[in-house]
C-alpha cells in the first residue's frame, strides 16, 4: 500500500484543516518546499499536494510553491485543488506533476472528465471524492450535492476512471480513525484503486487499511503532530 504524505498549501504555507474548515486551520511550516524535501529524505516515494487557495478559486497564490516542489523533489507528486478546466490540467502536467487530482469537475462536468481521460489516460487523472454523510461535496467542500458517493464511484468506473481518493470529511484532520466501512464497501462494489484519506492516526489504522487491500493512504495531521513517523508506518506494512 502506497503511503502519501499530505502537503496542503494555503498562502504558500504548509497547513492542515479540520473537517475542511478554513477557520479551523493550523500552520505547520512556512516553507512547503522544505516540507516536501523532508518527506523525500524520510523515504517517501509519492507526495500528495493540495492547493487550498485553488480549491476556493485562486489558482495563482501558490503557483510558484507548487512548481518548485515538483522541480526540487525526485519523487512523483500528485496535485489537486481547484483544477477545473483543461488548460489547468495541461499546465500542472507540464510542470511535471505525475498525476492531476480532479474533484468538482467529476460531479459538475463529467464530459470534460471523460475528455481528459481520453487525452491523458486514467493513470494521469485521479478523481477525489469528498463526502459528508455519504453525499459528495464540491467547490472546496462548500457545496453538498445530492449524489451519493458510492453511486458516483460506480459511474466513474464506467467512464474509465481507475483511481479514486476518498475522503470522509467528518474524519479529515480529526485523528479519530478512518471510515473503514466505506472503504470496505468501495472494495466490495467497485474495482477502483482506492486511496484512503482522512482520520488516520495510528499504526492500527494503517494495518486495517492494508488488510482492506487499498491502493494507498494519505496521511497529514498524524505526521505533522508527530503522532506517527513515515518510517514506522512503512515498517508496519
């Protein structure tokens, strides 16, 4: 199972939110490039990078930080946050990102998502599903849609998506453990590569996710609060 340290960037700083709320934000590092290099040094073989300003409509503030991270590390980086048109996808991939994370577009413009998969392949386009009480949230988690997250996953698989990052918003940044039930159901009902995100706070959480045969797990706050280290997580797999 792939372990991806999360680097969430707001105003060119490495931060973490709780349950997606910007008023519950904690700054961990003032230099996100240093953080990326730190994870590489500790042995990470993939990074999960989110532009939080981008998720709420401003794609310019963190552009240079994102570009520098991709250029300065020698490991793959997947990038998300407000990527809602073809031009932005092309721009991020040209910077050298290994994968682009699509969220809102997967709900609001499935035709564009299909087009992007046709152009770049499903290994370059990953869909992020953020759910609250089973319903899909979009536009920086501000809009809760009627569509059920499981139904959306099945549709995405039908149109050619291969990898989904699934976040239970109620768990995100709370250190209360992931929503194992939804990951179990996703494995039972789809053939998607599932990346778990939100709530991972112990080695037991990691072991249970591995038992579910998930493709990957994103860890944020547990790393930044020194509850877990990258080394011990890898050693427990």
